[in-house]
C-alpha cells in the first residue's frame, strides 16, 4: 500500500538546476528518514543525500554546496534541489524512505526512479 513516486527529472545543460520531488502515499505511520540515491549503468547505487526526522541532512561530497534536501512533513514529501549541475550528476535518481506503515511495521521503500541527464 505504501508507494513512493519521484518526479522532476529531465534533460538539462551543465550549470542548470532541477528540483526533484518524491511523495510517499498510502497508510503511513512515521517516516524516519528519506533519501535520494543515484545509479548509472555499471556502477552501484550511491547515496546522494539523506534527511532524518529532525531535518538533519547529510550529503555525498560530490554534491555538497550544490544540492539541498528538504522535507514537507505534512505532505510526506522529500525534495532535492540540484544546482550547478554537472555531467557527472547524470543518472537515475531513486527515492528511499525508512518508515512504518499503518500497522507500525518498519521497512524501507523505494521509488521507481526519475532520470536526470546533464549534457555538457
């Protein structure tokens, strides 16, 4: 019943900005963390940014100073503001949430991903 849906990806040029969104829907109890991961062919999925229930965030070194993760607690939504995009930022961005469902069972959920392509 719990579902994560990403949006906001697209094709942009280096130096442009994008804002990704991920909305969690369904019968949700509590969300502990929400995060953005990135994956490209031939490489492992890597953590880009994560934010916890106290709005404490962490970033991969490659995006520090350029990306900002935030949450809308009322809407169960996480955002990733991406500025000064580089070709190396290209990939499929996946939303991840560590949460409890309506029955208070805790597990992680994944979205299906949204594609970001940054051309040079």
